[in-house]
C-alpha cells in the first residue's frame, strides 16, 4: 500500500522522509523491498502539479536505436571557425589590347614635338602628348591661331617657321637654321617661352613684325647675314648671344614703334650690333664684347626722335660704340667700358646738332685708343667716376659743331699722348666741365683748349696738367669775344704755363684753390677790355728761372688769394687795373727765384696781403716788392697784415725796392732774419710804411695739412709718421674729410692731431693711435665735426677737447685715454652741441668732464662707458636743459661715481640708463622718466 503525500509546513514531501522536520512532519518507515512484479498498464497521468519533486531513479540501459524520424527545424548557426590556409594562385591569363586614350581637357589647343619619338603627319595628333609631331614645321602645319606648341629636349632644324599668333615652348630644345637667305622664325604676334637654344649656321634667326615676346637661353650665329630683323614691338630675353665668325653681319636691325631687350652676355664680332631705326628701344645687357671693327650701336634716328636707353654692366670693344644722328636721343647707364683698339673715329660720335647723348657710367678705359672718346656736334651730358685714355692723338672730348653743348661731370680723367682732354672748336658752344681730378700729360697742345669765337665755358675740377713744354699752357683760352668763362679749380698742377688767356671783351669769373708749377710761368692773362674776377687760394712756383708766377696784362682784375707767389703786373698793356686781396704772399724758392711783387708800366694795384719770404741765402736772393711803374698819380696800396722773411743774403739785398711809383704799406707784424729792410725811393716814388708791431722770432711750428678757407680730402689705407706739429689744421670756414683705415701718429710738441677752428670736418678711421703729447681732436670756434671711427687710443692727451659754439657728432667703437687725463673735456666756454656714442670708453681720469661755465645747448650720450679710476661723467656746471642718455650703461671703477654732478642735473632717459652706483639715482641726478633708470651695483 502506497502512502499518500502530506503537506508539511507548506512543502509537499513523500512519505518515508527522514524525520528532520518538527511538528507535523510526515514520518514513513521503510521496509525491505520485494521483488519487482511485472509492470502494469500505465494509468492515466495524474495531476501532480502540486507534488514535490520525486527522487530520480537510476537510468536504465539504453535500448536499441529506432528508425530516424523526420528532421526537425534547424537550430541557430554556431560561431564560424578559423579560415584555413590559402592555396597557390593560378597562372594569369593574357591581357587584352589597350584602347585609345580619350580626350583630356588639359591638353586642348596643344601640340607636341619630339625629334626622337615624334610621328609623321597623319599619325601625330593634336592635344595628345603620347602622339607628338616629329618636326616643328609639321606641328605648325596642323596648328591653329592661339595654339601652344611644346618642343621637347633634342635637336631640331627648320627655316621660315611662321609662328604667327602661336605660342612656342622650347623645353631645353636646340633649333638650328642651316638654310641661307632664310630666317629660322618669321611671322608676327607670337610668343617663345622656355630655355631653348637657337643656332644659326646660315640665314638669320628672326624676320618678324607685330607684337612678340621671346625667351632664349642662348643664341649662337656664325652666319654672315643679319641675326634678326624686327619690326613693330618685341620683348626679348636672352642669356647668352654669340656672333662667332662673321665680321660684317649686323646683329639686330630694329624698326617700328618700340622694343625691349634683356641680354645677359653678348659677344659680337663685327658689323653693327644694333641698328636702331625705332622710336623707342630699351636694352638691359650684362656684358657686351665687340671683337670686330664694327659699331655696336648705330642710331640713325627719325624725324620724330629716336629714343634709346641702355643699361649694362660692362662693355669691351675693339670698334666704335655709338653713332647717333637725325634727332637721336640715347641714354647710357652702366659700369665699365674698355676699349683696346686704334680707331679712325671716336668711340661716341654725335653727328649733328639734333642729337643728344646722356651717359651715367663708372669708368671708360681706353688703354691703346688714339681716336679720342667723343666727337660732339650736338649735346653731350656725361657723369662718370673714371675716364682714362693712355695715348690719344685726338682729344677725349672734341667739340666741332657751331652750337655743340656739353656738360661733363666726373671724378677722374686721365689722358696722355699729345692731345688735349677737351678741345673746343665750335663758335657758339657752351661747355660745363666739372671733374674732381683731371690728369693729363701732353707734348703738343694744351690739356684744355678753347679756340672758337664765342660761347660760355664753365670749368670746375682738380687738374694735374703737364705739357712737357714751357711754351705750351695747360689751359688755353684764345677765343675772340668769349661771352662768359667760369673757372672753379681745386688743384692745378702743371709743368708748363698754367692758364693762357688771350681774349677780347671776356667776362671771367672763377676760383682756383691751388696752382703748382715747375715751369717759367703759372698763369698768363691777356685780356684787353675784359674783366676777370678770380679767387686764388695758393700759388706755388718752383721753376729754375727768375720769372713771376702770375702775369697780369690788360683788362680789369679783381683777384682774391689766400697764398700766392711772385706776381708781375704788366702796365705796358693799356688799361691794366688790378684789385688784389691776398691773405698770404709767400716765396719758398731758391736763390734765383722771382721777386714777390713786380710792378711795371702804367699799372695800378691795391692789395691786402701777408708777405713771406723763405728763400735761401745767396747773392741773388729774392726781393719782397719791386715797384717800377710810371703811374705816379695812383698809388699801389698794400695792406700787409704780416711781413716775414727768413732769407739771409750775403750782399744784404733789400726786401722792398721802389724804383718808380707810389707805394702805400700798412700792416701788423714784421718778422725777418738777417736781411735788410730797405726802401729805395726814387723818381718821385712814395713809400708809406705803417706796421703795428715788429717781431723778431722764428715762424711757428708747421703742421702737416693746414687749410684756411678751403677744402681738404685725405683718404687711403694708413698714416704712419711723426711731425713737429699736428696732422690737420682747419680754420676760417675750411672743410675737411679724412677717411683712413689706420692712423698712427706722434708729435714732438703738444699739437693736436686734428685742430679745427671755425671749420667743418668729417673723419672715418678704423683704428687711430696717438703716441704724441697732443689731443686727438681740438675743436674751437663755430665748427661742425662728424667722427665715425673704430678704436681710438691716445697715450698722453685727450680724445676730444671742445670749446666754442661747435657741433660735434662722434660715433666709435672704443676709446682709450691712458695719459692720466680725461678722455673728453667740454671747456668752460663750450656752448655748442655734443652727440656721442661709444661701445667702450676707458680713461685713467674722468671719461667725460664738463668744466664749470660750459653751457652746451644739446648733449646726448649713448653706449657703454667704463672708467678705471674716477667718475664716468663729472659735471661741474649748470646744464639748464640737462643731459640726454639713451640705452646707456655707465660703469665706474674703484668706487668712483657713474655720474658725479656738483650741481643738480636732469638726465633724460630716452632708453634705459643703467649705472653701478650704490645710490639710485646718484646724488644731484634726477632721471626723467625715473622708470627708465636702473642701478646694478654688481655690474662690471
């Protein structure tokens, strides 16, 4: 009998469970199991939804497998396993033929030429770089206006290639013309681009018109035909252009409206380089070489004026350079022209009055040319640095036409070989000749020669003329009715007479700084009925004979001289009148030199002079004045500010001799040694002698360069030497320029190297060392000084001593004053302005000392300053405006002050002002603004 299940504590358990539950737990004892009977029929399934799970019995043996039933629905696919290794690839099959390339819009209107891989007509295709044409001619055959033709690298030939309205691109290609009487390229309104080369073995390169643009790397021709005939308007750029063999062929025949060329290197063997029959032509050229005998530029001109502008680096020629006529106008702007040939015609030929040549050039060198440089029938305006001709037999400048006009400005002209620098044979010509240094050695003619009847002449420069013939003057003006002549000559050196002037009714105005002569006469003036207003600073006559240095005869003379030598006033020529103002009249010659002032005939002279006589001792020692004139009604008036003679003749010759005439002397100092001062008054002559003082002492110590109211230029690499005096002394409005790399100087006296009074000076020196006793710069009066230097060292004196109302601007790297003196001192009289920049200033005393009483109107310092012993800036005066210091470092040593001011001093700090003073700011010093003042006591 089966026990029924009971519910215990809400859980259904079968009977027979262990008694582990309290209370109403069902406890069913279990007996031994009997044998299993046969299985009965299966009863209906009971409802055991609420029965507790029963215990699963042991699994019985598996029965035989029955037939497989129908396959049920497939379940979900599981994860894919890893891919196995790929097997070997099989053989690729044959590739099919490639089809034609379709059109591409980038290649429209383009044709391609390839001399190696090109295809014949019918096979080559437009707009297809893969099917180029074999020749340029083939491509042109199938081209249309506006097409682009690309010529690939290689060698190409052709002739009469019509490029009208095409664009040709030469991609490192060479195109050759081998056919005579043809042109490589013809047509109009085309462009050539790229880096191609043109070779002309026969025929020409271009015969073109219209508006064209051409670029080439090189054009080489050996043909005897014209290289290019170009009409209308063309722009051309060529790197190298060579004309190899033909000595007669023209390079360019140019006509039409205008052209613009640029050529880097051009070698021409002959013929005409540029035949310019064109309204406007601009040429920019690097180097041009003419190896033949032709003319580089021929400008026939037009009735409407032909304008040519040339810019170049260098030009070398064995032929002519330029010929212009018929309204031609040319402008040359370049560096150097070198000519090495003997020519029958000048380098530049201005053919008629309507031609104008304007030149701005650095140098023209004609080492073997004998033809001269310029033949002028029209107008010449030239500016240059150097113009040198070694041996001309014709003038460098030759004026021949009636109305020729020239304006010549330059730095240096050198000529020699027998012809003048300038010969004027025109009748109405106007000449303006302004050259800093004109140096010529001639044997047969004057260096400057005017033989025409009329005209205006303005001559300015420094001349070193030598005619090697005492009878030939360096400058000859022999015109009749010369309208006006102006001379402004800085330095006139010559071996023959200086100026020979023989004209009628001339107005001569001029200035001559210095005249040096080794001949019998320096200047000879023959001027009937004319006027001369001439200032001569100094004259020197070193000739062997007893002759005057200046001869005045006829006309009216107004002469102003700083220093001169002996003068002869020839009153035998009617109308001679002389007004002479001379600061110093000096004779330094030997025993046979001329009398200082010789007056003869019916002459009149008024002079304000200083007379010096430094002749040697001897029986024929010079006289100071010899008056022998028949003009007794009008006295010769001499106001002598100083009378000095160092000559001691054995026979006691008089210094002044008045044989006939009237002489009035007045002046200041009178100094002489051993020579008697005797006035021989006779023949009703009158001598008035009035000197303020008489001093019997030797002349003062001489300096090396002393310039009074004149200009001094010193330049070079170095100056090394010593002197009893200083180097440069400027006074009375003088101007000086000193430009040197190094200057090592010493003096045995305390003379300054630069002593400047009421003058201006500009100094540029890299290294300056003074081992003498004087200052480097001693500035006084109303002077203007500009100093640009590297290093300056002075062992004894100051670097700068400033007084008066001067303006000083100093800019240098390093300054050392090691002689126990201040480096810079502003004297108590200084009322000028001082601007000073120095990287490093070192002194054994104060760097800058401002003496009591100084009242500069402007003072600016900048840079780094170092003083090894005492104050950097020591101010002992009241400076109302204060001191300006911009980005300045002031460092004092040994406990000294950077700025020591005895009076209140305002320092305007435009930049940062830094000192090493322990006080910030130093005593009596007020920085404005204070924010720009910095103090660093540890700064060294």
